[in-house]
C-alpha cells in the first residue's frame, strides 16, 4: 500500500476564511479527512467569534477582498465603523450634537412665529373691545352703563358664532372616544358630555369666566381704564398660584421671584393712582382672582378632554354657562327696569335698528379674541398667556392715554417698568426652556432612528449569515460526497494492482 500523504500541507491556509485547496482534499485518506474536518470545524468556530465584530479592529477595515471577506463580513465591519463614530453619544447620551441643536433652534423659531401671530391677533381684538367697552360705558359717550348685561349678550353672540363654525367645519366637532379608537368600535358609545363633567368642569370654568369679565367691566364704572389695566395685571400672581395648585407648572424659585416682582410693580402702580376708588379696586382685584382660576381650568379643558380640545368647541360649551352666570348677576345688580330704560334711550338716540347692533357688535370682537386666547393657551401655557397679557395691558394703557386722556404718574411709570423687567426675565427663562425641550425632543428622535437603523442592519446581517451558513453546509455536503467517491475509486485501483 502506498503511504498516506501527510495532511499538514493541506491544513496550512493563508487566511482563516480561505477555502481548502483541492489538492489537499484529493490526497487525504479517511484519517486525513477526519483531521481536515476537525480543522474546518475550528475555522467555523473562529468565523463565529468574528461575527460579533469584537475581534475586528479598525485597522482591518481595508483590503477586504484580499483578506477573503464575504459581503456579510464587510457589512458587519461597516456597521462597527458606524457604531464607533457614534461612540460619544453612547457614552454620554445627553450630549446634543451641533446639527441637533440647529434643528431644535429652527423648531423654536417656528413655534415662536406661530405664537407671535396668535398674540398679535389677541392684542388686536382685546384692545379693540377694551376701547369699545370704555366708549360704551362712558357717561360722556354712549352712556350705556350696563356692563354685565352687555357681556352676557357677548356670550350669546360667541355661542352662535361657535355653532356656525362647528357646523361649517365638521373636523372641529368633538368626537366620542369610542369612535376615535378603532379597538372600541364594538363598545357602546360614551356620551360626549356627562352631567358630572359639566357640573364639575364646565360649570366652574364658565362661572369663573363670567365673573372675571363681568366684574372687570363693572369696575370701569368707578375707575379709569389705566387703573383697571394696572390692577388687572395682578392676575398673573393668581394665575401662577392656580397653576401651582393644579400642577400645570412646577414651583421654582425663579417663578416665585417673578411673582414677587410683579406684585411689587402692581403695588407701586396702585399707590400712584390719584383718583383711587375702593369699590372699583375691589371689583378689579376680584376679577383678577377669577381670571387666574378660570384660565387654569380652561387649560385643563383644552388639554385633557376631547369635548373641549379646540377653541371653538370650548366656546360652544362654555358660553352658555357664562351667559347664565352673568345674567343672574346682572338682573339684581343692574335692575331690569333701568336696563329697559337704557335700551330705550339708545334706540331713541341712535335708531331702532342701530341700537341692537351697538350691543351685538362687540360680541363678534370678543369671539375672535377668545378664540385667539384659547389657541395660544393650547400651544403654550397659562403662565405664558398671562405674561403676554401684561404687554397687552401696557399697549392698552398707551391707547387709553392717547384716546381718552388718562394720565400716568411717575410712580405708575416706575411700577410699569418693574413689571416689564419681570416680563423680560420670564420670557428669557421660557425661551431657554423651550430651546432645551426642543433639543431633547430632537435628540431622542435621532436616537430612536439610529436604533431602528441598527436593528435593520442587524436583521439584514443575520439573514445574510443564515444564507452563508446554508451555502457552506450545501458545499460541505457535496465536498464530502466527492471525497468519499474518490476514496472508493482509489481503493478499487489498489485492489486491482494487487
């Protein structure tokens, strides 16, 4: 018999991934084949240890074809290179990149522009209705001194306009929760507005709104518009108080400092008023209290209930309660007989057709003002809305001084300056918080996308590995059959020679 050829030459390979040479396979005897198979198994183990990318260094990321790497190996190395470039974010996930910071800044600028448009609309309509009410209640102008009745009529106008908007635009109509959720389409429909919710949410909010507007308008009978706006600025303190109580804002030292500064400014403005009226002061401070209460409730309704999730549906549900609360206050306070006399006097002076229009027209202005307020409140917060209202009041003071000749003392100017400083400080803090929140959102979105990409890459690599393993098994089976056939042929030849 011929001696068995040594298998050491066949076991030497240029690469752990290189295939076995054909000559080595042909010269192996059965014992050589078993030794070759053990070497192939060791190579498969080495290949599996490289699959996790832990043994592949960055210096090996070149000359893939000379090294004999497959497409799956190259894909894994590219994936490792991508992970290495993102190592800083893996080690410190809170670090925001420059691109993420720029994207967040663009988002903040966009939000500020939209909020600025809403604030401008709110300022315009609010200033218009303030000047109109002052003209209507002034004894030297229209002399219709029934602010509570007038405001109740405004609520009817707002309810009518909100109904028209909801009728013309079905997408703005509130939807039942069972209809909006496909998984609950077989469940019985839930009522859009329950009695308990109406009594515990809509009722208090509408009552507080009616008292805020009604008492504020009533105070204009005793005080000037300038003094009214100065005292009404104190509503910010009540807004912050109820925001803390309802957990709409987190109490911080900075917000507390803003409250203290604003309070000091309001006190200085009140102390500088020459024609101080105690009834007017009490009325406007009460209005400020109810203003803070009702704005906190309104934000809860806009954000936490689908029936009042947009400004028009909120007006639709709140306006009837506001009307009822104002009428119940107006009848005993202003008196039905005096009200009829006042309406008769306007009709005699302005005409039968003009008199109702003079009362209804400000309701249209109030509707657009309230819609702008609610839209801004839904996008920002009750505190931001109140802070923006302070600048609106400053504009109102300037307009009142120009139109009605209201005067401001030096201490009024100092108090207003202190208030504006507090506004500037709050705006600075708010914009910084908006920027930080936007960066956090963008950073998390990018991290989520990277995780999805990694999952997709790992899935593709896994599929390729399965395909490669299947190919190796198929090739291994064919090679074994070929070697076995050749071994049998060699045995027959040897027996023939013997």
